[in-house]
């Protein structure tokens, strides 16, 4: 905070031409603070390195921002500049000077203080490496008193253009935010929300961000920060989690209030009071376990806050159990009584109950996520043959080709040979010097030819698919002179059907398999394939798939040795 | 300051006995309040009982000699500077703490300048009835002096100005004073920051030995003078390290010329190809010369934009075909008519080395060819080309035909300044000429004195010396002072050496990833996993491997759960998704650097990364973080080597 205030006062007083702010955790927050703190004092233009991905966009954003011009649809989305100011750096500098001169007003002929805040300058470097160096010298090139402020997660040393063409910045390091800073930020956000009239409603139905609840919110925030601070110290992330949980947290209080109002009916002047300490403690005890769940779901954005809040709404019975709502509102009073009996029996009833609740919430979570089509587990959404193909592809991706014969080769003395060979191989796997080879499963899938996939698929189906072996009994002899009584012959026949190729093509179009050769057709057996990124190349997913099929996957993976 | 003072006075109120004593020797409580300049203040722990301590007579005498006669006019001034406290009206005899702070800060060897006297008088004013206690007071100072560290605190010019009308005047001034100082301070800060951006020209101390920059200046102005007055064609290269005053030199030379020439400033950073350079040149020409004087061709080139409208406006990088639309032969003839203009022309090429990268160097060739063919005494006016660069090998980068047209003159600037010079420059920057800002005269006196103190501090001197021996760049020197100046508040309005030290640490030799130890738990886990993998011989890792390492570590610590005071001190569980989020954070902070670019086919958890943090730094930051389970992880990782 201190260093941020320092920057603000520096920009206000007399900024150096180039300031570089390194904020490893939350540059967004820093920029917001910077903009809000110096809004009315200087003219500050915020440039996002992600959205300004060409020089033209960059120039236009700066000029429009400086002139506070907003392109409107009715005027044909014209930019500020009269002529083409965005075709080169020269024209931009020229337009910048003209613009600055037009901003100069009054007798002193002094323009406003101008600062350009560039977010994600590393993106500028990636997209247009030539532009970064002139931008650090913008004040010098344009002969104006302006200042360029770059805010980045990376260090200047990693971004700096070569040959010393950029001038050295004034460095500012933003420290990692402490708990106090985060709490302060969240409370400020709450106050802003409670002033916001869109959120506010009539006096009878208070909203969750009512200013009366500030003390309660503070208490809540302390708990949230306590839970989350170990894992993340980004104020925005914690704010997100808090926003997802807070309405649910305070809902019992609001409900109770509205019920009171209803009961009172005529006289509307029931004051909305902040909940008592005891109620607060009960609320805390009830909701605290769900906070760590929220962290695990929301911090990696496995779901969004609204969905999560809906999935984790507390039902009336569990609320009543914790004494958060009056028991007469609960339908099934019987169950309630049972619970109270249980409560009497157990000396510390809170524990088993909370764990049970978490389980319920987890179930709810799973249900809510399975609403969405694309998160359906593969074992449900794919046909059986495709599942076999995926398992085979995983095995082909993760095992070296020379091990195929050892794992799947079937001769007279198959068992013996296989075991011994495996053992010897394992012993040889660790060379005398140098680090052991990284298991394939950690370094990602390797490509394999289609031929190999078909072969492994055949072996898998032959050994593990009861449906395929059933067919042996039926004695219809095909025309090609194939004899299905020979072991493996039928499977061989099955896995070379067109349907298999079609399934592979379908899996490829689903990007569960990835074709690494460029040809469009699935013609030759030499087409190289690979497991797709994400689910089909994760061990856990394929393992569950294999379990459903009855394939002993751990036995079929060559190198299962864990690292470290 | 006001707050602190209030606190101190309150504490005195609590103990009436102390209060009476403080009337006798006013300095005591103010020292004990702990001034903002703690580093220099003598030990504050002297009990008030020591006041009647034995002090040798000769010391007293020295002090007495230093006591300046007090002109009566100062008594008027004091009104403005005393910052009234709520308590002051009730207890007028309460001493101002500031008096002692200042007194401490004064170097003993310096003569008490008038301003200092004024200053100390102002603050020391409120003592009236303690004349008799003077020896005691001085004894106090002497006594304080002994236990202090080096540098020794100065013996303050003691103050004993009786002011009969003190209390009423103070009442009158009560309202606006602190505000007044604040305002002056803000003005002063702004002026100093401005001066730091525009450092003054260095002048060497002795006339016998001229500095490199002065020689360069002289040479260059001779050259440009020849062009401006005698119509010569000149070319030269101005070489010097960054921040050595190249641009400053050339601008000064041009401003000293008797006749104002046409000056064209181009920069290799902006004009990245010949076409842009040519267009900018014609634009600048047409803005400086009346259009009638311009020959047809150049006017045409300046209005070239009509032709360029044909370009596809959505093309961001002009293609090669567009660039060639200005034919090089055409360009040559355009530049050749520059000397026929009404006034001599000077072309300044900043970042000259970048111009040599242009294809076939045709722009440079045209310029230098024109220079060479510009004969003195002819009809033509002078034409000079000055290249400015910091790269020493620029001459080698010129093509043969370009090089043969270049005069080969190289003028060097240097950035080597001595520590004494640096001190002078610093003083000039810190005490700028305040023309625009209305700063209270009194305040500026005090400010100047405090700058003197600041520069006299041995730590300041050491930092300045270091700065001069590492780089003579004035800009980087000036940058050191930005943060100390910014941190001035009305509570601590003077520069201190400790703040300079702090700023030198962040601005000069920057520590790599100073914030590592404050990172969150998952990030540190990942860093430690990298540490362990590095010990195992894997310099580059995928996320899957890192996750495996972390998971193993957590599993190992869960096998033998250790509890300390009821809390488990094992490693906290961390889900894969949370770790992945932390991993992506570290990537965007460029702590983990990808070895290959992102690809469509490879999953992001299988991309290989290397860690840009040094092993030692990881170790240190984990130790500094002090998380017990992480320290254990570290020990295990170190053991696995």
C-alpha cells in the first residue's frame, strides 16, 4: 500500500518519464487503485496490452483516451484524430503533440499532467517488439511532460528490449498483499456496494450489502481470509470467493427479518438490526466448512460463483439443525426431533454433522456440474468400443513400442517370459550415471502409428471383452475362409472393421485423439496419432475408464515408477 | 508531527514532577519522544535525573562561545514556524521537541549559518524563564553527545531568546502554520522532482583540466559553426555511453549558434525504415521552411500522403512492395536539394546505429553523399549530419560506400564524474531554483540547511561514491533520490541517509525476486519441487512432474503426522487444481519460463518449464518464510541430492 501511495503522489507531483511497477500478485488491483486515486487530478489513460495487439489499436486507444473521446456507433466509430494518426509512430507523435497543445488551457499555457498506464507490457513486447523502446522514451520523443507507467507481473529485466535502447525506469516493487491489506480492500468493496443504489431495495427487504451488516461482514471476511490466505493472496480471488459465499451466509438473517416484517404486517417500522454475536457464531460454524470447498472450486475457476452459490445453498433442515432458522418453518418436524435426540446422545455433535453436510454439498456439486453437457464423464458419453480405443491409445502413447510384445505377446510360455523380461527391464531401467529417464506419463503422450493402436486394441479386446469372446460359439463361417475357431482370429476380424476406423475418426474430431500427421484422410496405417490434451492423457481418467471395461491398466503401463 | 508532540506533552502531564523539571531543562522530554530522525538522534534513554550531572567547565565554555548573539528581528519570525499544539496554549512553557532534533542533526564542525540560527531560534523560542538553567541545558547536550554513535551529534547552538510577547503571537499564528509547512513541502518536493528530471550541466572544478564533455562541446560547436556560417558540409558521430549528455551537448551547441539553422531530428527508434525517415524529414522540412522556398520535389514528398492512401490501411506492417514505392534514386535527388534551401541545415540522427540496419543504408548514403558534395564557398548553404549513438562499433557497421563518404570525425562524451562533482550536482538538484513555486522563505532556508546536513552524512557520501564508481550516469544517480524525496512528509520533512540507502537498494542493484518469501504456500511448494527436481538432475519439468513431487512430499509428511500444541505441523493438503492455478500465476510472473512455445496439440500440463529463480534464492526464501512444513520439505529436497 505504501509503495502504491508513493506512486500516486509521484505521478501527481512530477513523474519521471518512465515508471515500472512490478506487482507479482495482482496487477489488476494495482491499476484500479492507481486509476481511482488519481482520477480527477491528472489525465490518466489505461492501456491494456492484451486488447491493443496492433500498433494502430495502441495509438488510437491512447489518443482517444487522452482526448476523452468515445467512438460511437452513430458517427461511424470514428477515432479522435482527424487524419490518419495511427499509421506510424511519427504520425502518432505528431497527433499526440497536437492533442496536448489543444489540452493546454488558461494563461499559464500548461497542459494537464498526462500519464499512460500500460497493463501487461509483456504482451506488447511479444506482439510488437519495436514499439516498446520508443514508448519508454515517449516523453523525450514527443517533447512533452508525460509519463509512461508500466504495470506488470514480470520484472523489467525480463521485458527490457535489447541493446539498451530503452531508458531505465524508476522501479517500484509492490509487495505481496498482506492479510490486512486484503481485508481492507474487501471492506471498502462492501462499502461501495452498500452505497450502490442498484443493489439497494426498499426499506423492508434489506439486501445482503446493507450498511447495517458491515460489522457482520467484517467478521465474515476475517474467516474467509483465514481460510484462503494460505493458498492465494490475490485480493481479487478472495473477493470472488467472498462474493459467492456472502449472500448465502447472510440469507438466514435476511429471511428472519422479512418474516418478522410479515408477522408485524401493519407497522413497517421494524428496524433491520445486525445479527447478534451468538447468531454470528452459529452462522460461522455452519458455513465455515464450505469455504475451503469454495476455494477449491472457485480459485481454479472450475465453476463460476453464481453456479457455486446455487449448488451450495443450505437447505432448510440443515439450517434448522444449527438453529439458524425457527424449527416451525421446517416441514418435517419428525426428522428434526430425531436430530435433537442425536444431539443429546453425542457429546460433540458438530463434527459428524458438518462432515455429513460437506458430503451433501459435494453431491450437490457433482449434480450441478453434471448438468453441463461437456463435463459428462467419458464412460457415459462414449460407446464401448470408443472407450477401448481411448485406453489403447493411452497405452500406446505411454509405453515404448518395444514393450508391446512383452506386454501383449501370447505364446506357449507367455506368463513366464513376460514376468522375467519385465523384471530385467526394470533393473536395467536405472542407468549408472545421470538422472533416470522421466516416465512417459509425466512428460506427456508420445505419438504412435495407427497400426500400433489397432494391434493393441485387438489385444485388449481379445483379453478383456467378454462380448467378443461370446461370438466364438456361433458357428457361422465367413466367406473369406477365416476360421473363427483359431484364437484371436475373430477379434482380428472385428477390429479391422470400418466401424473402428470411423470411431477413431470420430474421436479425432472430438480431439480426444490428435492426429500429428498433416494428411486429412485416415487412409494409411502409418497415420500418427496421439492422445489429446486434457482428459484422455490423464492417468486418472483413463484408469477409471479402464476399470469400467475391466482392463487392468496398471499392469499394462510399462513405467509406473513414481518419481522423486 | 503534531500528533507526536501531543503525545509527548500528554505524557508529561501525567507526571507533574517531570513537567516542572522540563521547564528547567526543556530538551529532555523532547528527546525522549523519539524524533523521526532516530538514526541520528543520540540515545534517548537518558533519565531526567542526569540533568544535574557533572559536566566539565571547558565544554560549557565551548558552547558558550558558539552561542550566537541573537538579533531581535528573529523574534518576529518565529511566529510562523512554531507549530502550535492544542496543549501549548495551556502550558506555554512546554518546550518544542524540534529544537533538539535540529540541534542533533547539525554537524559539529559546521559554522552556525544564519539560517540555522534562525531555524533553531524559531524552534527554541518558547523557553523564556530558563535562562538560569542554561548551563544545565548545555550540560545536557554535552552529556548526550558522549554515548552517541559516529557521526557525533553536533553541539547545538543553544537558544535563549527571551520573547515577552511570545504567547499572544503564537495564539495568533495558531491556525495556519502546519498547513503552511505542508504546502511549502509539497512545492519543494515538486521542484526537486522536476530538477531530478532535468539534471544541471556539470562544470569541472578547476579550469586547467577540462572535462571530456567540455572538449566535445567545443569541437561540436566549432563544427556546427562552420556549417552555419561558412556553408561547410560536415558529418560527425557523437559517441558516448548512456546518460553521458550527448543530446544535451548537441542541443546546447545548436542553441548557441548565431544563425538559427533548420534542424531536423530523426530517431532510429521511430524511423525504422528509410521510407518513414524520408517522410519525417520532408515533414520537418516543410514545417520549418516556408513552402515557397521548397523545391517542387520536396513539397511533393511532404504531401506524399495522398499517394499512401492507396495502401491498405489494415496492413500494420507495410510490406516490402510498399516500402519500395519511394525509389531510392528519387530519395537521393530529394536530399541533394536540401543545401539549396535558404538556411543551413543540421540533421541529427539519434540512435544512429539503428539507421545502419536499414536495407542498403540508402538513406545514410544519400545524406552523407550530399554532405560530401557540399562545397564551401559555393552557392549552397551548409549541411551537417550528426549521428548520436552509444555503440562504439557503429563505424564498422557502415557499408564501404557509405563509410567513404563519412568524414570519420568522432566526438566523445564521457559520463565519468567524481564524487565531489556528484555531490555538487546533487546539491544543485536538491536545492533547485524555485521560480514558479511560492515556498516560504523560512522553509527554504531550513530545507537548504537540511540538504547540507544530508550531504555531509558519511553514508550519503558513501552511496554517492558507489554510484560514481559503478556508473557515471547522472540519470541513474538522480533516480536514487526520487524515493527519499517522495517519502518526505510533514512529520519527517528532511532527507535522511537511511532512506537513500533503502532507495539505492531498490533502484540500483535490484535483488532478483525480492518478494519470493512472501509468496503463498502452493507457489512455494512448486518452487521447492523444482529445487528437488534440480537436485535429481532434471533441469526442466512439466507440471505433471511437479505435481508428483509435491504430492509425494505431502504424502511423506502425512505418513508420520506430527502435532505441535494440538496443531498438525505436517504439510497442508493442496488440491491439484489449486496447484495448477498457482503454477499459472508463476508462469505469468515469468518465474517459470516455458522452453517451447504453446502448441495446439500439447496439453499445457505437459509443456516443459525451467525455473528462473536461483536455487540459493529458493532456499533462502523458504527459510525466511519460516513455514515449518516447507522447511522440512526443503531439508528433504536438499538431502535427496
